[in-house]
């Protein structure tokens, strides 16, 4: 075991010269350390409507059915209707900056409402305006459905009640925490590919093989170094999140999950590196393999991202704990599969 630890320490020490890896770790460190501050700006991308904070969007309304849309707009504090006598006048007001968007509403012969929406192009407010436009159209559609409900021949299914959950809460636990747990995992796998292929490129593998180390010892040491790197990073990020006021539940189980996923990904990277030896080819296949593997997890009853979110929120089910156990067993299977591959084929085949 001491020999394997020596290899692991050697691998971790060599990471300091990998500028790309160090930069990636520093970026994650910045995100975790300033999570409370960054969440405000990131949520505006994740849910642009949540960042309006009382910003009022003025809509120029025109058309023969424009009077039907105006009450919908006036019913919300974030919207304001400015009625124009015709479309040309509304567009002039839009170009002059009097309104943020234009809604032209006409009635077809069968009574349907045909809405033409005009939004700014390339403006910093475009994302917010387009998001508000979508909500306006949704509200107008609900109004029209209620107005025409007497014509229904069958009673439609009642939609679920709309809930107003905090977008910051949703973003933090469904995007930010899984991101900080999974990124170290993918980085560890990529580093594993580099460390093994570089041994072949530089010829340093032959120096290791003349030592008392066996082939399995060499690979074990590399797997140990890369497998430990991810949970160490994830644990640090979770501590920084807690220091920033983001409470993360079940940290121990999250670290077990990060370790298990890291071992699976590192085992995949190590196998490809040992098989192909060429860095570019192995990295390409590793990237494609990760995409396929990660996409395949969406076929599972509970994806790894959902597992992380439930654990972090503090609402795991028995199935969630079971998925952590499944990932742990899969990681052990991947680890022993690599050992068997090296034991049977060595480092030459």
C-alpha cells in the first residue's frame, strides 16, 4: 500500500504544473466562495423573470382586439399597457423607446385571437422583455379559455395549481450544487487520461516499471490520486457554500456519491488511456463516453443530479439512498475491472 501511496503523491504533486487543471479548480473555487453573490446574476440567466424585481415592462397594444389584452396587462404590477390607434403609430413609439414591446391583436373570422409580438433585437433588455412576453401570452390564453369556456363540449382536466417557489432556492440546489459536485468528477477522469498517456509519451513508464512497483500498483496509485481529488474538491466547495449561507444537508453521503462517480469516471479514463495510449484519441473517446454515460443516466428512475439535489435539500427518499448504494457498487465494479484488465494484459497490451 505504501508503494501505491507513493505513486498517488507523485501524481498529485505533478498537477501543480497542469495550468489548465489548476485554472479549472480556481474557477470552481471562485464560484463556491462567492456563491451567494453569483447566484443573483446566474439566476437571471436560469430564470430571467425572477430578476425583474419590480421592473415594469411597457407594452404597446394595438389592433381591433387590443382592448382584450389591455386588462390582462393592467392586472399585473410588472406590466403596463399603452394603447395605440394603429400598428404604425405603435411601431413609431417602439422605435422611439416609448414602449418596450408591441402587441398587435386581431380577430380572425372564426373568433380566434391572432397576436403579433414585436420585441427588441440585441438589446440588453431583450431577454427580460421576451420572458415577460411569454408570460403575457400565457395569461391572455388563460383569459380567452375562461371567456370561451361555455362553448366547451367536454370539461377539461383541471391543471395543477401554480406554485411560486423561490428561483434562488431552485437554482442553488438543482444547478449550483450538482455543478460543484460533478465538475471535479469529470476533471478527475480527464486528468487520469492525461497522466497515463503522458507516461507513454515521455517514456517515464519504463522508469516506474524497473522499481519494485507492479503494473497493478502503478495503476492503483493513479486511480487513488484521481479518485481522491474529486471528493476533496467537492468537500471544499460544500464547506464554502455553507460559509456563504447555503445550507447543504447530508454532506457525508454527497461525498460518498462524488467518490463513487469519480471512481467510475476515472476507471473509464484509465481504461481508454491504457488501450489507446495516444492523448488526443483517448481524450476524444473519453469525452464521447462521458456524454453517452451521462445521457444514459436519464433513463434511470432517479438521475444523479436529482440524487444530489434531494440529498442537499435534506429530502432524500429510501430510493435516493438506494441509488447512492448502486453507484457505490458500480464504482467498485469499475475499479476491479481496471485492475483485472491491467493484470491480464499488463501495460504493454
